[in-house]
C-alpha cells in the first residue's frame, strides 16, 4: 500500500462539501484574468502587501494598493458593505493575503484570496501594470 492510499480518501460527498467550501474562499489568477478580459470585474482587486513604490513598479492591472495593516472600518467605508474583495500578496511564500482576508472578514466584508499572488500571475505569463 502506498503513502497515497494508506489513508482512505474522503467520501465523494465529503470531498464535494470540502471543495465547494474552498471555492467560496479562494479564486485563482486564471479566473481573475478571465474576469478582467470579459469586463466582468464585479470585485475589487487589492494588493495587500508591499511598499507604494513596489506597487508602482509592478502590480496586477486594475488592482488597488491597500496593505492589510491599513484596512479599517473607516477606510473600507468607501465601498458598499456587500462589495466582494479579492486580495493577493507576493505569492505562496507570503501570508499577507490571508491576513488581509481575515481582516476584511472581521470587518464583515466578503472576501476571497487569489491563490498564487504575484508569483502565480507571473507564472501564468499575464501582463503587469505600472504606476498608480
């Protein structure tokens, strides 16, 4: 018996529930890119780590720079309470997106993490924007 099959796989129903739940919390670079290309950005894309100069040098098109440390009820009040936020950070080696997602959830805001972050975006070969 291999290490893969040593622990029995979840039932199909348990797997369905688990993966459906994950998709309520995460999206990926390809889905964000597809939404952008289809002019279906029904979310606010936030880069949540890094200094302003790093954001100006390279960020995902359409993203706003809002570090998770600056997320407050007052700052977020510029958006409707039901506005969906998609947050990203540097990549898999960074937990800034998760910190931002936690902060937004604590503020009562709907949020998803874009898995892969900047690293994932670059790996997919998608273009970056510069400037504000």
